[in-house]
């Protein structure tokens, strides 16, 4: 499931990070293993619905975000070697 919205709140616990996004008029809670986004960021979240509860006129929707793969740092290239090989 994909949802997007503006980050309106966040909670950083020991092993669980959580934030709330506002999508149009609804608020959606997202539990994530990733770093927390900044307040006010507009983001796209990919995840699975883990809780969907209705109480009177409101619905609580909780999404567990997928873990994002971090890119490996690249080894810096030495430009000096290229310049020496040209001569």
C-alpha cells in the first residue's frame, strides 16, 4: 500500500519509530524501522496495514513501513591517477 501526506507528528522510542501523516483530512499513523522524517515533510510511504479500527465516526489506520535499503558508500575516485595516465 502506498500513502502520501505531510508529517504532523513523530515519536522516537527505543526500538520503534512512529510518525503521523495528514492526507487530505485524515491522519494515518506509520510505524517504521527507518529514520524519522522531519515535521512538515511531504512524503510517500510504502507499507502494509497492520491495524484498522473503527470507533464511532473515526477510523484508526496504522501502517508498518517497509525497511528502506541504504546505499553503500562509494569509494572516492582519485582524479590525480587519471591525469597522470593521460601524459
